[in-house]
C-alpha cells in the first residue's frame, strides 16, 4: 500500500454509515463490509456543516479550517440557490499545491489514461499553472455536451449527487486539499474533481452514460437498486479500466486523480483485474478508504452504455 497517495473518493459521507433507526423487518444491504439500512440509500442524511474527519491533514490548521468552512458555506449556498459555480480568488498556497500536483498527474495521464480522457482534457485546456474557474469551465461544457457544473460544498450523498447528474449537472468541489500532503486528500477536492471527473464531461458518449445512471438513480425508490447503480458507477466512472487497441487504460476518475493509484491499478500484482461483467460488478462490495485492489476492465464506452441500459431494464426502473 503506497503511502504517497491516494485520493480517496468518498462520495458517500460517513454520516450515512450510521444506522439511525432499527432496521426491524427491513431487508438489509451490505456496503463497505457493514449492514446498512436500504432506506439510507434513498433518503440519506445530508451534512449542513463542515467537520473535518479525524485524520484529515488539515486538522489543527486554523487558517485551513477557516478557509475550508468559508468555501463550504459559499458553495453550499450557490448549490442550493442554483447560482452556478462562484468565482473563487485562490490563495498563493492553493495555487502552489495545484502547480505541484497537476504536472505529476499530466505525466501519468499521457502514458496511461484512456484516449477519450486525453482528447477531452486537451479540448478543455486546463493548465498546470492556474486553478481553473469552474464557472468558465461549466460554460465551455454547456456549449459542447450540454453538461454543466454544480458547486458542491464537499461529498454529497450518492442519490443527491446523481439527481443533479440526471439534470446534466455535475457536482464539483471548489476547495483544495491541505498543503502538508499535496498528493493525498481524504475527500473529493478540486484536483480530484477537476482533473478526474471534469474532462470526460466533454465527451458526448460519456455524458450520456453518466446522465443515464443519474436518471435511473433518481427514478428508483429502492435501496438495492441505488446500491447496484452505485457499484456500476464505482467500478466504471470512478475506478474503471478500459481496453483500447489491445491495451488496458485508465478510465475512472478516482484513479486518474491519484498519482499512486494510476500505476497501482495497472501494474500492481496485488490488484485483481477482471472483465467488466455487470452481474458481478453490482454484487461486488468495496472499501473506499483504501487503494482499490479489485478492478474491472470494460471493453469500450458503448459496451458500458449497453450494459447500463440492460441493467436498468432488468431492474425495471421506469420513468415516474
Ligand atoms: Fe469521484
């Protein structure tokens, strides 16, 4: 397990892990190795105030905590009021962190990222020098694929996250990780979102795949369906590998935004890689707090879309 890394992608805030009421006769689901209340997948609690988790590198740094709280409040307000991403005046320290991490990722992307991602990143012209303003990036995406960016204060509960995506809005954070350990963040931040998730939104097929997941998640009221779609998404959008011209390339944003996870995912002998089979994927649990040692390789983007459409049909998730 490399210590110089990983961007842990926690799109499910830990608050949801706690069972707040007895499950009684409800069927249980298992996620991250523990039983969960299926209803928590459908109506999850939402964090209204920021608390850094124990072990967050920013704990104890009052300036960082103040900045993080300010951006939490600003982005939450912009999200709830549907104002679009705010223009953020980034500090020299935040710019320094961006300039340290993004060239390292660029170097790995050129070698290992999927062609779709590389084309999209080039089109979007995100530079190593300046932290992009998401308001401008959002306008560019809207022109290309009719997607837009939604400012997010931090990790949003999965179903809320995908409800925005169903409306072609991708929630993105606007804060930067702590500078003491620039290659690590315990929560999604600008580097994870902007260098992992945002570029592929320029691709029409990718945008359609994503919005199809979003619509299915929004329509269903069954926890087991949400969990199945979440796992489909985790093992493709977040942590997927893909075949390209006989080579395995990195597709998932969680891998693409992590300097440790890119080589680990492709070359480590500790990682089990197997072909993407939907029935296996949706019944496979994972632990988001560590580097991923079980990955699936999709044969193509159209393959993922066909598989998703078949899954939605099989689960009988229909428009309300
Ligand atoms: Fe992510």
